[in-house]
C-alpha cells in the first residue's frame, strides 16, 4: 500500500516473525494429550508440524497472516506512526499470499527470502476460545537486515521474545539494539521468558515500554525483584498488562491506570493482545495520554475478538479507530 509518511510524528522499526497461523478446533480432552499447557506455547520442528497437520487435518478451520509483531504494527499503522517491518519468509506459496496481505497496510516491509518454508503457528482453539500454540519458526529464524538501511531515522525498535528463536535472529536484533534506540518489548510465554531473561536484563535501560499478560508480567516482576510502581517512578518506563475480560492495567511514573474491557461475543482470542498493544502504542506515541490510550486499546480488542483472523484488515482497523474516536473523543 502506498502512503504519505511525511506527516508521521514517530517512527518504529518492528522486528519479528512472519507466520502462517493455522487454527485447529480441538476439545479439552484432545489438548490434554499434547505436550503443551493450555494457554501456553511451544516451539516445534518441521517433522512435528507435519505430524500435527496430518493428525488434525479435518479440524483445521482457518489460515491467515500471523506473527505478533506484524499484527501489532498493522494496528498501530492507523495512527500517526511511521511503521517499518523487518522479517524473513520462505520462497513458497504461503509467502506470496502473506506478502500480498502485508502490502495492504501502510507499512514499509523489508523481507529476507530464505530456502526454508515460511514459518507456521498452529493455534489450538478449545471450546472456551482459549488459544494454545505450537510454532514452527521455519524461515522466520533466518532474520537478516534484508536491505534495511534506515536505522538512523528510527525512533523505536519493537520486538518480542518469540523472535529470538535462533542465533541469527539474536545477532540481528542485538545489532539493531546496539544503536541505543529505545526498545518496546512484548513478552512471551513464561517458558520463553525463562530462556531470555538475559536479553530482558541486558536491554532494560533501553526499554521504554514492556507489555505482557497477567502471568507474564507477574513473572517478570518476580524475576527482576522490583516493584513496577517503584521502577516506573525511577525510570519512566511504561508497564502494560492485559487481563483478558477484566481489561488492562498500565503503570507509569509511579501511577496505576485501569481500563475496563468491553464485553462482547468471542469468536477467537487469537491476536486480541497484539491488537490491544498496537492500538495502545499508536495512540500513546501520538497523544502521551495513558488512560485514553488504554481505553482505546480495549475497544480495539473488543473488535478483534469478534473476528477469526489474528490481524484485522486495514478497513476494519480504520473503522475501529473512528468508533473509538467517537467514543473517547480523540
């Protein structure tokens, strides 16, 4: 999608996985037989992926663009944010389809094309709409600069711990962060957090905003052995916690902000947290209004969970922004 980026007031380089999300409807009993805790996530290889796709081939209900970082960037792109995305895909039919979808958003993409197949994430959906994930990184683990040379013009780097799925990715993300750009970090499953606590601690001083669900943020606070309230007052960090149907909490400058969720019928919870974070980032970086940004983000989540796709299409995101603008007077 072409667009005029000249009037954008902040620029973000989003770095992360490009995945095909495959939704599989599954019973709680079936899920209990898999080596994944309900609501959690594991990494699988290509052999395991083929096994699960064969075993549950008749329970596949949807395929769409996935990857938390791009979903978040897509949402923030309807706000006054100049978005660039760095990722890696395979040279296959899936990548062509994903690239076509990615180009429908006003995001400048820099994609490495690798010989491995495009990454894939199996989304196991139980009757309560809870998601449990098994991701096969594939080509997404081959992250390179992919002709990207605009680092100097970036204000922020945004990534998550899932994207540290290979030594190549760690090296590339480490190189980008060596520029001392401000970091926006989205947490991941606690098992992934345990693997990458060194990364969290190493770049703590550069991190201006850190986001996660309730269990992830609790684990972080325990691991860092510090209070978010006290830390935010000393460092000016923003701590953003999603709490499902109980809304969200944001801590900044020693203050706690609460925002209530909007009750709605749930089609799928996949992508709701990423959509929330994208809307919060987009509005916050534009307005610096924490409470308003959290309220608007909850509205976007409300729109997201009514859809099956993890990443809302651009017209739907614009509609959500217009509705939020009317509701919260932005």
